[in-house]
C-alpha cells in the first residue's frame, strides 16, 4: 500500500465525538499516523507482527497497522465511548482488532494486552494531567521490545532518563502535530506543535 493511500483511508475514519480534555483526546492526524506506521513497517516492525495500540482513541494507529499487514492488533483504551468509535472505524476499514477497555496505569497491563512485538502510541503529552505520559512508557516497555510513540519535541532526554535501564531511544523522527481548536482553552484555530516520533527499544525478554 502506498503512503498516500494509507493516509486517505485513515483520514476517512471517524474522530472523537465528545473529546475529553482531561484524557487529552486528540485524534492523531492521518499524515502523522501514516508516517509513524510506514516507518515502523520499513523497519520490519509491523508486517506479520503482533501490534498493540496503547490509548487507541479512535483507533487510527491500530487500524493502520492492521492495514499494513500486522498479524494481530490489540488496542487498549480507558474510555468505553471512544472504544465504540474505534470499533466502528475498524469495521469501516475492514480489519479485525481486539479491543480492550483498560487503564494503562494498571500494574498487570502487560498481562491484559498480552505480549506484543510492537507498541504504537500517541499518548497524552501530560498537558492536562502532569506526567500522564509516564504510565504509557511504563506499559509500553513491559508489553513489547519495540515502541513507536509520538511525543512533544524535546522529550528525548526526559524519556531516556525516565526509562534508564528499562529501554532506550534508538531513533527520532521530527514532525508537526496540527491541533485544531477543540477545547474552550484553545486560542488558535489551528496550532502546529512540533513533535517527535521516537523508536524505543526495551530491555524486555519475551
Ligand atoms: N491515536 C489516537 C490518539 C488518542 S489521544 C487517535 O488518533 O485517536 C490519547 C488517548 O489515550 C485518548 O483516547 C485517551 O482516552 C487515552 N487515554 C488517556 N489516558 C489513558 C489511560 N490511563 N489508559 C488508557 N487510555 C488512556
């Protein structure tokens, strides 16, 4: 599948109907999602693999992974209403995904999601709830040996020191995350936030 084709398919999926600011429910824009997934596929981390989308929201990343040939996709999300949208989107895209309603903060999250080859995620940046991104990092390194995550630009040193001994970043790709005015506290119509797609390799034994 071509990058543009994947982008188009992801673009056509349904977004959040009533996004929660506290949970930082922003849809991952299709071009950014497609970029992450294509890159992961190029590195051999998608096709034939068991992939987990952590905090799947509308399901964009998990659905894209399935479209690129993942063997199994599990998608974890805490908000049941949003899971309904993700489920609808997976049907629309014609892919099979195992949806799990769970909080990534729960200590047994690796058992809930099951061992995976690759995690893909666009976690909360921690703008509303301080450190909301940390449980995602904790969960990711216990679930899979490789993670692709979207973070605020400049997060690299924080992630490296936070994960010390548990995982390390071996590649960073810069990008822009356009955020449309979604919540009352947003002042601009569209704001482009510089982000980084980080590939994290965990010291995890399957
Ligand atoms: N890739 C998704 C991005 C969603 S934004 C998309 O394009 O739709 C982050 C998601 O993480 C939200 O759906 C939010 O509900 C979920 N989330 C936030 N905290 C969570 C937690 N502790 N456990 C599981 N999901 C969580």
